[in-house]
């Protein structure tokens, strides 16, 4: 008997999208980095995406498993990078602009490879998410390497678009499945 699993992608996409929007509202200069963003990073961007990755594994979807598990881990590691130096541990030094540049660059490179897979079998919305994610990571890496607040702000606006597109696809998948037809184009 074949198991019929629900689609876990909307959970992962919503977790990624909402957290990305909020962090990039900060990056664009509208709000301060505070506990709201860090909590979203842990629970929604991190844990919810990792759960979605586990569920994609059970469905046999290697791409979904890899994307949601690793981007969920990105959020957890980003929160750790921010919080660990604050816990008064003399061994853990705050990340420098250069180390953050390399951190974001390696995520950008990973995302570019994931984008190659998306162009093989993903829909337009998923392709858009990954291309804007590639641009976001690269802009943030450049902003850190150059210590440029202007590029950082531009990345923030671009990140809002990236996160918004992921949230759109999440909602579109739920609504389209509910209505049994394409109500929101993907």
C-alpha cells in the first residue's frame, strides 16, 4: 500500500520566506536586529525548515530535503553567530566583517549549485526564489567584504523580494491544492 504524504514544501517555503523578509527589513534599515528576528530564525527559519526537510526525505525528494535542511541550518547557525559572543564566553569572538563575508559567500556558492538543480525541474516561482537568493547572498558577501552599508541596504531590499517570493510560493501551493486548480500561478 502506497503512503500518501502531504506536501511539506509550503512549511519550508513559509519558514524561509517569513524569516528572510524580517531579517531583510532589518538589513534595509527599517528595524533593529532584536529578539523577534532571532526567535524567527531559530523556530521558523531553522526548526520548521528542518522539519520540512525531514518530511521531504520521507517523500524521497532529495532536492527538498537538502534545501530545507541546510537552509534551516543556515538560520540556526546565523543566530548562533550573533548570540554566541554575547554569552560572555572568552573563547568565542564576534564574527568579523571578513569572516561574515566568507560565510555568506560560501552560502552563495552553495545556492548557485542548488539553482542549477532548480532550472532542471523547478517551476518559475522556485527559479525566481533561487536566483534572488543567489543575488542576496552575493550582495551580502560583497557588503561585508567592502564594509559597505549602501550595498548592505540594497541587499536588504533585494532580500525582501526573495523572501516575499518564497512566501508567495508557499501560499500558492496551499491554495492551489485546496482548490484543485492553479489559482495562483507558479
